[in-house]
C-alpha cells in the first residue's frame, strides 16, 4: 500500500500543505493549513469507483490505466 505525507510549510505569506512538489492554496495561519491538510488526508482514504484514468509523464507520454476504487493510500500530516 502506498503511504503519502502532507507537510505544513510557510508559503506565499502564510502557510500551505504540500504533497510532493505541489502546494495547496495559502492559509493565513499554521492551524488553518493543518486543519485543511488533515481533511485532505482523510479524503484520500475514502474509497471511490474503479475507473480508467489517463495521465501524462514527465517525458510527455500519455498512459492509460485502471484505478481501483478500493486501492487507497495511507495518508498522514507531518507538522
């Protein structure tokens, strides 16, 4: 099972949560960013529908694959 970590970081004059190299919108306070990150982490665990997804890699190549609705990552927040 995949495990992902959201991090709370200073960003754009406030705070944001970050996953990999992607930032959320900025929040005025650390606590607001932390609450939002905890919500996002909880939503990662919710099962969905099995569906076909398409995505483009760093080389510009497109991929098509099946995403199982019950294959959800473990997610947490590192403050």
